[in-house]
């Protein structure tokens, strides 16, 4: 399925979270791990908000 290039889908956000998890496992320094953990947390929060928006009809299909 093609995704709209002008929109961000929940699936894209979740795939990004998964890729950050892999990058965290490969990180070499504590700073890299901390930066990636912060990025992952923010992306997970975004995905949760998007799911809430979709469930309340505030996220376009």
C-alpha cells in the first residue's frame, strides 16, 4: 500500500521506533544511547497520540 507522501502514518512512526531500537543496540557511547532513547520515547508518545486521535476521529484516514 502506498502511503501519502504529505502525511505521516502511525505505521511509519512505529517503523521508525523499531529502527531506533536497532540503532540503540548498535550505539557505541552512552551519549548515543541516551540521545536515541530520548528520540524513541518521543516517537512512541507521538504514535500513542496518533492512535488516540484516530480513535476519536481527529486523524484523517
